[in-house]
RNA sequence: GAUUCCGUAGCUCAGCUGGUAGAGCAAUACACUUUUAAUGUAUGGGCCCUGGGUUCGAAUCCCAGCGGGAUCACCA
C-alpha cells in the first residue's frame, strides 16, 4: 500500500510513531509488562490506595491542561485512569506528559500504567497513574461509540458487513458482542462438564472422509495428492462415533465442525458446529430425559437462569419438556391422522393443506412436509417430537410398537430443530436394506439420499450394543441462549464473500522514499533524484522499475536529458 | 434462487423535484490540575462502491456490475 492511499488520520499516526522513535521510545517493546490487576476487579473490590499495574487499550482521553483522564480497556472491562503532569514529570522536562501522553498517544494504543486506586470527587473508581508505558501503537483509528449519561449509545459501530469482516474491531468496541462469545464458550464448557461427570469420553474423528456419511447434505470436496483420491469434508461424524461404540466405549462425544456445501442464510453457515454423543445400552426415552437435564444445566451455567428471551418469545429450558408423537402433532394441527395411510392418500391430504408436493416424494417425505408446513412452527417452548416415519430416518431403529415408525425424536425450540436423537439402528441387515432404499430414492430423483458406507456396515456386523445417540446444533442453541436471530452473531468469523480489491501496489521502504521525494518535487532530473539516495545501483534500478511499472512515475527524455516525473 | 432496502469523511448519518459536499463524534492547533458523551475557540479531512448512459451539468435520474442486510424459497 502506498502512503498516498492512507487517510489523514493514518498518516498522522505514522508520524507520531516516528516521533516516538525519535524520542527513544520503542512503540512495540518486546519485554513483558508485569500486569497484576484487572479493571473489573479494581472496580468490584475497591481498595483506596492500593498499588496496581494494569494494561490495555486507551479508548478515551479527556485532557484538561496539566491533568487528564483516560480510559483503559483490558480483557475484563474499562477503568478510568488519572494523569497529573507534575507528578509524572517532577523535573523541568515535561516531555513525557506534554508530548508523549498528550500528543503522541492515540486512542486505541495499548499502554501499561502503574498507579494507586482512588475515587474521584464525583465518585468514580480510578487509578492515579504514577508511571505509564506505551506497549503497542495503533495505526488505524477505531470506531468510538459513546454512551451518554442516560445510557444511550451514540455512533455505535453497527454496519454488519464491517462488523463481521473486522470482528477484531467489533470485539474491541462492542462489549455485548464479546459477551456472546464468552457465553458460547461457557456453553461448551458446561456440556463437557455434564458429559464428563456422566463418565463419557470426548473423542476426535476424521474431518476428511472418503465417504461423507451420517447425514444428507452436499459435501465440500477436496483431493489428497499422495493417495490421489477424492476426499470430502465431513457433513457429520455419526458413523465414526458408532464405530467407537462397536469398539467397546460406553459413551463417546465430539464437538464436530461440519461442512455443508449449501445455501447460506441467517441460520446456516457452510461450516457449523454440532455436538454428537452416543451412549451404549440406552434408548431414545432415556436420551430424552438426559437431553432435558443437559439443556437445563447448560442454560443455568450460561445465563444463571433457565429462562431465555428470544425475540418476542420467552423460552424456558427447565426440564421436563413436553413429548408429542409426530402423528399426534399432525392430528393436533391439521385434524388429519397419518396412521395407515397410503402414499397417494398422504399426497392428496398434503395437497389439500396447500403444501406443494411432487412425484418424487415418498410417504416419509410427505409426512415430513406436512409436519414442517403445519406443525413445526407452533412449538415455541422446548418440545420433543417423537416417532418419525421410517423412510426419513435411515440410521434409526424401527419403533418397538410400530414397524412403519422409528424411535427418533427431535427437540423443537421456537419452531426450529435444535436436537435430533435415535435409538440407533444396530441391526446390520436392516441397515443395509435402509441404505439400499436410499439408493432407490436417489434413483427416483432425491438428490439428498445417503451414500452406502460398506465399512460402517462391516462394523455393525461385528455387533454394536443397543445405543442411543443425540446431536445438538451448537450454533442454534447458543443463538437461543443469547437472543440472537442470526448465526453470524454467534460465529467469530462467519463466512463472507472475499473482499475484492484492485491489485494493490506494495512498495518497499526505498520505493516509498523515492516516491515521497517525487511527490514533493513533481519533476526532477534522473541523476539528481538518484543522488538523494545512498543505495546500490541494483537497488536503485529495481526500485525505479517498480515505480514506473506501476505507473506512479514516468521516465522520459527531453533532448539529451533524462527526466522523471510524477504521474 | 426470488423480492426488497442499503453503499457519502476514521465511525454514525443528513444531503429535497439534478447546480459540483454537510453535521456530530474522531483528528489537528491553542486554553484548561478530579473530568466523564468534559468544555471553549479555530483548522484540516471526500475515487459520494465501480462502470456505462441521459444532461450544459449527476452523490442525486436510468442501466449494468460488485458488496452487504432483511424477507421468502430451497437445504439440516
């Protein structure tokens, strides 16, 4: 980037940087800074006269002649600090205060201060600075939202594009954004604690898979050079965790980054996080109890309460949750009983409800469409929907009382699925038949049908104990727990289209110096320009070539004279 | 993918039926020793997203593109 592209404020900050260096101050010192206090703690446990050493970004400065207030923000929060000229500079030389503090420091710089805790006349807990040090210079101005006396935020940094592309800025400036991510980590920690206490083991399984199994979705494809084979980014980890149950673990879980090459919207990101857990010798009824206990615990750990406001709704994660069969749910909201109906009857019924249907849809798909269209959206409070049609659940065990159904539940919250669980199918012959049915669906035009994983079938043939498995959409759950309607608000770096920018010209130090010289001269004899720089002929030659190639300068002849001019 | 709104100073935003750019904060300079959206005075800062078109003249109107948001559809 050439200097001419920098804004006025960026140029001034670079000048300050140089002036600091001229004063013998390293703007990027290497040594550790012996921090022994945090803003939030100082405020929470006020001790008048306590010596503290803290560090952070300076985010405001109120200079009043020989005294000043500033605010420092560290990882814990903000605190006001007080600077007094004659205390910082007891001698004749007031440079440290007058120049360094007042002029050469900018908002956003990291500084370290030592001082004494006190309360100002208006009662604000502050640190009376006895010593300060620049820890890192900031060369770009941060957006600076301000909160007035009545709590209204002015000039908030709100542009979603800027906030997502420059999350580091968002986090510095928007405290509530940081809090969302702190809660996100609390949620993960709470789940781990809950599972570990139950004696289950956290495991890792492959992200790169030869057969992308365990769900119906379009995978991202890649290629392994040494093996010369295609590999897929996982769309789920289900089949690998079940292999571990075959291997003899009683309970395994994994927080799985999954990848799906599909549309993006406010609830879908191409990479997202699912938690899956498999427990041997359990069934889906046990898993429902376990799930509601888990979510109640997580809500309490994250928010200190089971109540979670979400948009216009107030969700309560307190167990137990209502349990409704899919058949009953459809009766409740449409009056139609799906039990024992043929595919044609279902299609006609769905059509009658105003649901779009087509010939590729089997009975399972039709029932799913009816449920999705007429029922799903009505479940605001956490509700288990149970006993899904067999056709939609190729990895799930057949229902013990009804062979057309499966022992499956989904947990609905605010009309969306947050969890999905089965009594896992462990009959290898049934499993093979289900995969083959998927193939038929594929041939019929269903492009989401699953691949057949022969190795997984082999594992099942060795025998898998009865097992129940649960998957939770972590991103969606944290959205509910932090009242965010968009997945982008709960991912540090949501997927964005790459920033397109014209080919940027990058000048090195010499080239920059030559260019700056020419900016003040406009036009010069080539030899004269050369004489200003103590560099080798080779460096001179390549530098000038870079500048002319990028059309910043032009070399031209006037008679016998070689001249350079600025473009 | 469809519809719709948006893109102007570092940030948040004005800018009328076209006449060549405005505010607050931030910045710069000066003043000010317990302020707190500190204050007062002065000053500087713009490829008005990009490219075409209409026009004597475009930030403004038209077309196309790029980027983003929202809603819907599709998809777990």
